[in-house]
């Protein structure tokens, strides 16, 4: 590690002193205990293994049954879920880590099968192109399925959803989290409202969460350049800049920006980075195909204060150590991303503990290129790929939705 490395310079975020600038990006892994979408000991082990991140942002977590859009994702609305998340926060804190829970309402990115046959909800009832990953609970086999045209929310229902965000934030505090990140990116409900060029819903959600748990424990993730999932909106950049100004006045913990994570997508321009920085003086986190060199660059320009890594954290639980020492990075098993047990989840070794298995994993040192063009779409393609890979075979371990299957010792 070079003495001048900015990535390994300590800083403060959300009132916490952190030793470096490497954040673990939120990543859905669809391994909660069923029924009930309850986080479990295996999840606690997975997160604790990655506790050397400056901050962990958990996988997106639905604030209500209506907020769900993918199979086996965890919630933060029932007492059982709060107890499950407590296992996670305890394990991460015991390992010296810090963690924010990502609060999620998918809006129209969902399917009637998650809602007793009712339509998913959205700001308005317009058709759009979007797919979600849905598994058959009996077999654990998942496929990408189209989202139907949603129904429009009423004003009263919107108030109820804002209250659900508040309750989710309170529950996260009760579960021992250091804060919450509102998922305002990737075409989910907050983003759907933003693309109507209205900031009202974002403001209501941020206000209610910040009033409940404090602005210093409230953060948000936004995806300014997203165009997939029906999110192409010519006025989005001015809307995001206006929102940024509002977030600055609210004094939130940090602003987390999703950058292009596919090859030929529109990149953040320096002009846009400067416009964001001019409006937001508190910590900015960026994510999207960062490696050490690009991370040092974005920090050196002052455009960001921390850098979130997603895919590199999957197979490299000790990613900060590997980056600090320029060690090779292991590649992840794309067939084990969503659903399943500990294989391809909590069984990746640290460098220091590698035996033979670790050596084998380390042979390939580069990250595979994301297979598709959309921000979360790259994940969607991996999920789609999994349709072929994640089939039950004689003796194979397939997630069946049985409560005991997705459990492990912490
Ligand atoms: C398996 C997987 C699951 C993801 N789930 C989420 C999620 O729950 N919430 C979210 O905001 N982003 C999610 N993302 C996007 C990542 O947080 C990150 O922005 C993206 O992977 C780009 O970073 P990377 O190039 O370092 O992987 C996910 C990405 C992956 C690979």
C-alpha cells in the first residue's frame, strides 16, 4: 500500500470513524429463511466475514409485504425479521464492522404472485419493460418473469407507504443497525416517483425516516443515469441535482450514487460530478465497476469520499486487505448468486485462511465482465443465467423454502 493512498486514509461517515474508504455495496442474495423472509444465522456469518469494510450496506430489504418484488429477499417489518437482523448486526459489530440496512419498496418491479394475486403498485398505471426473479417455492428453481402493468397508488396509500419506511427505519435501529439507506435507485418506488420529476415522495420518505432515527443515521442511494426498466427520463438530472440540494439541507449521513456498471452505458461526466459535489458537502459514496486505480482517482478529484464495491466483495470477504496489499482477487460463482445455501455465499475464504480451495479460487484474478447493459440488469442477466444453473438434481442442495435449510452457525 502506498503511503499516499487515499483509499486507505481514515475518515468519518455517519458519525463513525472509519479506517479506510472501502464500502461493501448492497447486494441481494435471496437467502432469507422461509416462510417469513427472515434473516438467519447464515446471513449473519456472511456479513460478519465482510466486516472489514468501512461500512456494509445490506441487501435491499422490503419495508412491507407490498414492497417485495423478488423471491426470498428479507423484510424489516415483522418481529421475527427484526430478531433475525439482530443476529446480523451483533455478528458484524462483534467483528468490528459497521452496517446500514437498505430500505426497499419495489413499487411496480414486482409480480402478483407475491401479493395474493393483486397487482403491484406504482405512481401511475403505465406499462413498462421490467423483469424480476421469481422462484418456485416447491423446487427453488428461479426464472426471470415479466412485471405486469401496475395499478396507481392512491394518496392515502402513499401516506401508508411513507409510514412503512418510518417503521422499517425504527425496526432497523431496534435490530442494532448504525443507520439506514433508503433505496432510491435502480427503478424501484422512490426512483419511479423521481422519474415523474416530482421530488415530493423522496422528501416525504427522507423526512419521515430522518425524523424517526435522526438525519445522521439516514442515507439514500440514487441512480442518475439509469435508463433501463422504463427509467429513461430527460429531466432526471436536474431533478437529482435539486434532490441533492435538499438532502444537503437535511444533513443526511451520506449520498450513495450508482454509476454505470456495464460497458457502453453513459458514464458520469466530470461536469455532473462537480455539480453534485457543489451541492453536497457531506460524504458521497460512489459504486459501479470500481477498481483500486479508479477509486484513487475519484477520491483524489474530491468527487467522492468513499467507494463501494459490489461484485468484488462476493468472493473476497477480506477485500480491503487484498486491495491494500495488491493481492489477487478471487472470482465469484455466478450460478450461486440468488437463493441456495452457503455454497458461493459464506464459503469464500480469506487470503490468510486459504488452503487448497482458496488457491484454486485465486487462479483467475480478474472480475468477469457484467453480461448486460442495465445497472441492476447485469444482475438480471446473471439471474437469468441461473435459470439454467440452479436446477435441482439428485442429491443437490436446492433452496426449498424450508425454514431450516437456510441456516448455519454464525
Ligand atoms: C448480486 C447483486 C445484487 C445486488 N443487489 C442490490 C441491492 O439489493 N440493492 C442495490 O442498491 N444494488 C444492488 N446491486 C448493485 C450493487 O450494489 C452495485 O451497485 C453494482 O454491483 C456495481 O458495483 P460493482 O461493479 O462493484 O459490482 C446488486 C449487485 C449484485 C452484483
